[in-house]
C-alpha cells in the first residue's frame, strides 16, 4: 500500500490485518528489510528545477536538462567558465563548458551537446565525437556543418568507511553484514560529498539493537575525516562491501 523507506523493527508487527481461524497471535522476531525512497524531497526539487529548463536553448541550464532527459542518463553536470581567463580549479579554458554525463549512449550525448551548445563556446573532455548539423540555403539545398564535441564520464571512486558498533544489550549478536548491505543503498551523484551524519542513517536502517560510533571516511585509506569527505568535480563516490570496516567493541 505504501512505497518508500518504511521500517519495521523486531517485535512490532503484532496486529491482525486478516483474521485467520485458529491463529491467536502474530509477531515478527526479526526486523524487516526496509525499502528506500526513489528520491528525497531535495532531489525531487532539484529535478523539477532542471526539468523546467528543457524548453530553453543555448543555456547551460537548458543543455543540462536535455542531457538529463536522455534515455539511460542517471546524472549530468555542466561547469561553465564565462570569464576571459583560465579557471585553475576546473582547469577549464575561458568561455568554455565541461559536460560530465553518467549513463546514456555517447552518440546521443554528442548530438545534444553539438545541437545545443552556445555559439563560440569551447568544450572540455576526453570523449570526442562529431555532430553533423544541417543548414538550409534559400534555394532549398542543404549544407552540412561538422561540429566537434567533447565531454567526460564521471570518475568512480570507491570510498573507505570504518566505524565501531556495540550491542545495546550485552551479549546480543550483531549482524555486521546487514549494516554493510544497508550502506550499499546510498548512491552518490557526480561531485556529491559524502557526509558522516547521512551514512549513520543508512547504518541504523539495518537494525536498532546497536550503537554505532566514530564513523570515518577516506578516499585513500590513509587520511580519514569524521565529518565530510569532499568529492572532486568529476568524481562519483561508490560504496563497496570490501572497503567497509566494522569494529565490534
């Protein structure tokens, strides 16, 4: 009846929905595996803001919305340098844009960028292709115009996660694998930072019979942070079971 992140802790499902002859009680000795929201309210608002840019042409917002609307594209981000000098942080030339697209077919992406990029705008990227534009002359003949296109794919970076857990009741057996699998439900967008406070919520979705503390994050397994792990401009963080370390104390 209801979709999304709905939880049911152990020993909480005790009321009958349908009376069955001979059954006098019901209970769930284990916690249910919760679902997850298709998107958060914030993600919905961002998607809505981008979708209303679809009708626009020759704008960064319009191009980004069109890329996001392509079949198979799960995320896209465009950086723009509209100044007269090099953007050192982005390594982006003046009057240029940098399109980073996650998912979708290269040829579709190239067509959208080639068709909709602003006149006189440079492009950055390691993936190249050509868009063939058509210009109709007054006599009805067609002149083809080749437009070189560049864009990038996000660089996936696996992050290291470590934290401590202890049972609320001494002697309780903790399901460490369930905690790791719960963390896998977190998916990141391009250039999205990883925050400790958010990841705690995923850990506790596994169960509530433990206390998790001292969660730390790293992208190199050397330097760890206890608050926010910054993502690169073209990076997409990925969580894998192999890089999660849980210490039971």
